[in-house]
């Protein structure tokens, strides 16, 4: 496997990892809304319930 093939596989793995993260975040948000009936809170804001 040459250097160019390694680069292609590394880019491919990065893209697949990024897409997996996006899908997982959407799934967790959807599960939260389904389970609680509320939108998930923003973790960066500190507002009490």
C-alpha cells in the first residue's frame, strides 16, 4: 500500500467517523425527546430547571 492509498484510507476513516458522530448525536437527541417529551438542554448554558 503506497502513501497515497494510506492517505485515502485515513481521509475515508475520518469522514466515516465524523458522519457516525453526527448520526449518534441526532439519535441521542431523538431518544431524549421521546423519553422525556422535552428538547434536550444545551450543555453550555447553566439555567436551572
